[in-house]
DNA sequence: AACTGACCAATAGGAACGTTTTGGTCAGTT
DNA sequence: AACTGACCAAAACGTTCCTATTGGTCAGTT
């Protein structure tokens, strides 16, 4: 049974969509349950049929955004196992990270509040694990084992370099005004950089790609399952 | 004549040193002129002999930190022109950036206040120019012109990649807990990455290195002069 | 000339109070 | 069973007032 209450209840779906729009418009700190209910066209009590508290609703909303990112990654890996190549995976992570619009648009104050809400719901580590750099760090050993990384450098150094590149390119993509304007696409520049730095001279064969993609997708799916569990815990049981 | 009032007055030097220690201990928002004067062993009026206001004193303090960084860069380039090689310059910028202890240790609230003080003294752009990534971006054309960058990629893309790498590696160095633990030194990993990505296969000759180092040092010196001018403007004229 | 610290206007901070708003509940309705 | 919105305790917010603190000045001192 799906943990996503909105798959069972149209009103719950409206509540989530209204919450999302209000967060995008006004941030978290000015959000009220009365406004959410009004925008969703339901009574306030209806909101509490599905979420035990306003805080749970907010955490659940952001968790769904993380879920979307993870599912997009898995879908891409399933559709095209070559996406597991570091020079494909890095830009994939940056571009899916770029689409976390809710989290990306928060002001500093709202971000602080969200962090507190997440911490209080015991999900700080899980949200950290969903970050592009953390996801990549988690799967570097898999890439190494399948020969997708050159083996003339310590894996720890390669992981460090990959983390720094994802962070640096990710920031540059999210704040283009702070970075020089490239001639090409940022993701293409990142792909080129990762290929040069981390990939072996000899391309791995399709079997290695497929095996690596399967393992990486499995790891991402485990994180996805944990996010689904969190979402389940933010909802009223039995709703 | 030196713009640095502390070169002419021992009491001014003590005021600066005391201010620095108090900022490191308590941040900016809790800083008082009475405390600074007491720690420096002077009267409050003495502080106002050298700086027109508390705000000027603070901006002057941070400007001196920027000055230290710029002078360290120029000294390095003068001592060893090979430092101008991208694979040498990038880690040099990261390691000198790491030593901006005053700025690096500010809490978010103090950082916001500093930004306001800097903006009010009309020095926002200058402080931005001192950032490692901005310094490097400014000199990329010089490196390109002297053949220190491979020429099979657009310079704009190389500048973008360099910016992202300095940002990513810089962040990883400043917040090691958020990054995977490398086997080697972060600066060495960055050097290796930059060499592979940006440097030509054929090493440039010493003449090119020397010429490039001279131009880069000149550019850094121009920024240094601007910082000295700012410092002069934060002090009481004739003090 | 260099320096000091008492002085003071301005600002910051905190307490108290009253008003408004909000999260969450639940009796009543459909 | 699903839903609503009046209700209420709690919290948030704004205002007023008072006290304490601070930035900056300058008459007096060395």
C-alpha cells in the first residue's frame, strides 16, 4: 500500500499542492493551517485527518521533493545504464538537484526553520543523504568495483574530488550570478571534467555498466524506501 | 607614507590586535569600544583618535586580513614564478583563503552584520574581488595568453570550471566534516585535478612563466592597492 | 600633542500588558 | 465515515515604559 496519502485521497492531494504553492509564495514561517485549508478548499479539521500536525505536513512536503529526485535518478539509471558512468552521473545529479525547487528557493531564515523541523522529526541524516554529493559519495565504491573509475589514484581522493566538484558546480548552477558565464552548458563542462579526471582510458563494457547501474539503483532505492518510511511516519496512521 | 596607522602608532596597533582577539572570541555584534579600549590599555577617546567610528575600525580590521592574503599571494608569485601555473595557483588560493581566520570563523548573524558594514562603507565589490575564486577569474585571461591553459576548450568554460573547483574544494577544506576524508592532502588533490583539466600537455617555458607571474602579481597588486586605499579611508585623516 | 574618562544623547534591551493570531480539538452535520 | 468550522488554550505580536548600555565628544590633564 502506498505511503503517499495523496494517492488515496484527492483532498489530501489538494492540501499538499496548496501547501507547496504557499511555501513557494511566502516561505515557511508565514504559513498557516487556515490558509492552507482555504487554498485547498477544505476545512482545517480535514488537514488534521491526514497529518497529525502542521510540522509533519511541512516535513512530508519536503520529503516528497526528495522522493521525486530519487525516483528520477532510478528511472534514468533503469532507462539508460550508461548514466552510471561518472561523467554522466555527476551532471545527472546536478541537474536533478537543480529541480529541488522548494528547498532551493528558501530564504536563510526559512531554511533554518526547516532544518529545525527536520531535526525534530529525526530525519536530519536522511535529508543529508539525499544531497547529490552524499548520494555520489555513497556509490563511489560501487563505481570503483566495476572499473568505472581509473585506478591510479586512491578511491578516497577520488571521492573527495567528486564531492568538491559536485558542490562547486552545483553552487555555480544554482547561483549563476556568482560564477563566470560559461560558453557551454554547465552540465557539459562538468561531464567533461569528470571524464578527464576520474574515468579510465578504456571504456567499461556494457555488462559492467549494467551491473554497476543495477547496484547504484539499488542503493538509491534503499534511500528512496527510507524517505517513503519517513513520509509514512508524518501521516496520521490509517489515513 | 604607509596607510597602516599601526605602523606609526603602537597604541593603534594594540587597538587593532585587541579588536581582532575580541572578534575571534565573541564575534562582531557583542563588540564594544569600551571593551576594545580596555583590552588595548587605552582610553576610549584614544580609539577615536585613529578611527572615526567603531564601524570604520571593524571594516579596517577585515580589510587588513584581505591585505595579508593578497600580499602572501604576491610574495609567493615573486619568490616562485612557477606558482602562476594553474595547478599551483589553485591550491595556493585555497590555502591562503583558508587562513582568513577572522572571516572564516564568523557566525551567520555576524557575517550578515559584517556584510552590512562593508556595504555601508562602499566596499562590497572590493571584498568580493578578494575572494579566491574572483581573484582567479580575474587572471584567467592572463594565464590563457601566456599558454598556461590548454587551448582546446573555450576560455569561458575553463574559467567556469576553475571557479566551481575553487568553490567546491574551498568549501570542502573549510568544512571537512561535510566532505569525505581524503587519503591525500586536499590541496594536492586539487593540484592534480587542475593539472589534468586545464594545463597543456607541454609545460610552458620559464620565460612564459615569469611573464605570466609578473602580470598576475601586478593584477593582485592593483587589488592590494585598492584595499590599502579602503584602509586609509577608514582611518582619521592625519592620524 | 597625545591622551583620558566623565558626560550625554541615542540606542538597546527587557518587562509588562493587552490584543491578535494560530494550532489543534471535537460536537455536530452531511 | 468523512468532513466542517466554532471554540479555546497557547503562542505570537505589537506597544509602552523604564532601565541599562553604548558610541562618540570634549574639557581637562599630562
